[in-house]
C-alpha cells in the first residue's frame, strides 16, 4: 500500500507526540525505517562472507598482522589489534525493493570459528526514494557481542543490543558516507560483489527527530571531472566539522579521497599498500601505469582537493543530492 505524504507526516507526528514512556526513540526510528524501507529480519553474521586480510598477497587467518595489503580505513581504536584484523564479515540482506548491507566487525583477533564480534553495523536503503537508515551495535571495552541470531534492528525497543538512534546519529557515520550509502574501500572492495551499490541514486536520511538531518547530503557538480563520472563527490560539512575527527574532513571529500589516490597512506598499510598501484584504489582495477593514472586522473583529483578545501568556489557546483523521501518531492 502506498502511503501519502500527509499520512506519513501524521504517522511521524503521532509517534513523536505520544505520551512519555509510550514509545522509545528506538521504536519510533524502527517504525519510520520499516515504513520507508522495510523491516530488517533477524540474521546471523556467519552467513556473511569473510573479508580477507592479506600480506604480500598471502591470506593471514591465525593472527592480526601489524600491516597488510588492504587495511581497514575506519579506525578500530587504540584498544584494538590494528587495522588488519581477520574474520570481519559482510552480509547482504537486500530484497527486490531494499538494499541492506551488514558489517560484522572484528577489532581484536578471534579464531575464525568465533561467533563474537566487536561491532555490527547495518545500512538499509530504499533505492527508489533514497530513504536510508543506520543501525549500530557496539561491545563495551573488553567485551563482545554475539553474531548469532542477531535481533532485528527495526524491531528494537531499547538499547539492550542496538544503540539508540540518537547515539548512532552522534557517531557521524554519514559524514564519511557523504555521497551515497555504500562506500568503497580497498578492504571492503575485496568482497564488493556482496555489497549493494547505488552511486547516483537518490539519497536521504530517515529523520524522525533523532539528529540524522545534521549529516551532509550535498555533493559537488564539477564540470568535466573524471572522478565524478563514476561516483559522486560529497562536500563534507561545509560549515566546519564537529565530532571525533576535529577539523579533518573524512568521506569522499577529504581524508578518504586522499587514501584512495595515494595522497595519504592509511594506518596499517604495508609496502604493497603504500606504493603504486596498491596506494591508488580509485578507480578499482585500473590496471595502467602510474604515469597513465596521472594523465587521466591527477588533474581531476586536484580539482577535488581544491573544492574540498573551499567548496563555495563556483567551479565546485554545490548541489543537494536529490531524494524522494517525502511524497516523491525533489528536495
């Protein structure tokens, strides 16, 4: 059944105006995400595909090496075993109408048979409207969370397993995922066929008053830029960046762009990852020489860097990402 915009608004207002204690924010967010995207089922992390950790092309499974060929770009934190921890898993729960990607993260080394994880992240996206929801479960320091029979995030009623939506919003995932829901990295790219993609589709965060509206959804429409022929470049947070990154811009405009093009070497990179072609993950599987890469992409990347530093330049063409979240109205 198609729900009209007024009815959607009335539904959201009813949830938010409910008496104190009648509904938790987790229930409100879960209901809104179910309405816009669909319910997410119970799942098992073991059903996902393991993300390989390799050193000089050799798969490592019995420990977490200090450096590897494809380090995770999202920091695992000071208490972790670094950026090269084996046995994280990617699970695709997509349906005919929804794209749903699950990442079960290992931040400390555990045996391959372990069903314990340090973090479970879910991105749910409606490719027709752009509606996107975010869910996280995080273990306390020194503890773990089970990847067996993981409860549905859209059915959460409290923060016993899944973080509250306010906490997820404050964690700032969308500041990295600033151009579309599913971000490529050399680490995840090893199993990219298991990740749904929608690089030029509509994109917006389901926002029933939880703080997701603060995440950036503005991209740069740079003329004749080779990079934007394959994907969008987000603008980050134009007015400055509050959050755990300080003044650094992550995402497709900033640190991630530098990691993908050899301008910065990520933590945990071995010599294979720190030198061409391993240092240049964009475009994936380019196959040409470094000189050829520079001829085709260096000028475009310089334009990206300039616009990341000052997105208000006319050449950057700041443009809101379209979405059809509210009654198919273009934002």
